[in-house]
C-alpha cells in the first residue's frame, strides 16, 4: 500500500471512530447540560450508593498521551512492575504497589518516534511499536534499548512476546514475527482489511503452538506460531448490511484463551466461544462489542457499541444481566477485579459493577480525560490510563 493510500485509509478509520463514538459524546467532551433524553447524547450519571470501597493507591504520568488518536494506550504488568508508554514521553516502568518510577526510556527527539498502543512484555523484553511502523525492544530490567525493527504500517496494539518471538500486529492487517534476540523477521502473515473499520486493534494471543488474531473483518484466525500458516478462520460477527458502515464487524479486543476455549467478541454485537485447537464454535451470543472481554469464574463481561454492559454465561452465552446506565458513554472494554467488573468512560470515570447482577458498586474519576484502553487488573490492583497519559492504580479496600 502506498503511503498516501495508507494515510487516506487511516483518516477514514479515525473519522469513523469519532463518528461512532465521539459524535455521540460531544456534550460530554465540551461540557453540557443535564441529559434531556436526546438519543444521541451520553447518559448522565445518576448518583449511586456505593457498596464497595475502592482506594486510590497512586497516580503517575507516562508522558504526553494519545489525545484523540484513538490508539487505546494502556499499561501492562509483569513481575510486580507496570510498563506504560505515551505518544511523546517514551516508556516507563513503575513499581506496581507504590507507583515509584524504576526506569525511563526516552527516545531522542530527532528520532521522530511516536510510540503508540501499549508495550508488550516477555522473555526479558519490553517491546513497543510506533505510528510509522518502527518496533523497539528494551531490556525489561533496565530500559536499555536492545534492537529496532521495521514493519509495514503503524503499530497501535501492544506486541506479544513468547516462544523466543515477538509478534507484532500492524494496522494494515499483518502479523509479523520477529526474533526476540535480534529483531530479525522470521515470517509475516497478511489478512485483508475492509475499507472502513473501527479505529483500533489489539494484541495477538499465544496458545501452545498457536497465535490467535482478531481481525477487522469480524473473524478470528489461528496461525501456526512457527511459520505463520493459517490453521483456521472463524467469523465472529457477520459483515452484513447495505453500506460499509453497516458491515463493520471488527474484532478489536484481544481474544481470551482459557484452557482450550477461546472467547472473542465483535463490534457486530456477537460474542463466541470457540474450541481453540479446531476453530469449531461452541456457542454464540447476540451481545458483543469491539473492546476487550472481562473474564470471571463463570461469566464474561462485554460492553456493546451503545454503551450497555452485559454479563454473559460462560457455558452457553446467555445474558445473565445488562446494565444500561452507561449508554453512549464510549466505554472501554471490561476487566474483572475480584467479584466486580470494571469499565472506564469518555469522561474519565471508572465504574465498578457487581459481577452477579450488574448493579453499580462504586465509581471514581481520574483526571477528567477520556479512558480509551480497557482497565488492567494484576495482583488485585486495577490500573487505568487516560488519553493524557495519566496512570492510576486502585485497590479494593478490605
């Protein structure tokens, strides 16, 4: 794809993201009056009586955030450290419990690197891509640069690292496998991208010998980790409709692998459980969304494109509850913290919902700027990063 074509397509995709999410939140972005029931405006939050006490552990700055680029920058946690990045500001490592900065990688200004998405971590590396297709690998212990590589398009998803390989999902539908020690390319895989898609995509997911990838056409693909060969494709959301807008069905949240079951959800309001080795559907639900899935012991939590949160039975996909109180608030994907589901919204609010019935349990606000990336939960701590690059950690008070 020529650079001019890439820029044109990216602009279309970005405009589409705002058309679907941003235009319904204009009042919320610029300050407005009380919700008067207009169907295209975000629901105004109602007062709740908290049944859960959440405590803010710490807050830190990861650098100049993504603003309105729509890359959904979020942190990742490994070995008691939080790794976070910003478009301008490099990559930082923080202590999970205290928020103390451990190291910082700051590229030279003349390099022109605009670090996008979030970092990936594994095999002693922290790896991140940028808006021009550069991939940078850092030593996880010190932040020292190990190598650089180049892929064909912007990287707005965190790379996935394992089996001695770095798997990079770029925005042109490619997955590139790079040697973790040297950055040399081992193989690449290409999947066609529709003309119009939701802005964003997520990391590949590793299984024993497999790489699972959510695609912009509503499918999930299983690849051979050794050579990139397609093992199977499965449609999650059918790309049906009269217009390209109607046919948008992106799988933008990383699929979730539990044992041999793979869960994936689509912008086309579909969620599916798949037998991972064979690609055979186990069940399908008519509720879904483009963001990440929150996974509990017996249920899944998804946020649909209209901002309704659903709790789905893991064994059959039926809706156990729905929470419409966040409609049109441009929600993040979901995470699970203990017995609660956690989502963020366009106005900087973090919401805790009871897993058993979807009722609001607690709410907190961070900085007043939009949350785009799904919350991340590690060691009982939930982390959120807003579009200004502010990183905040919460715990559930005992």
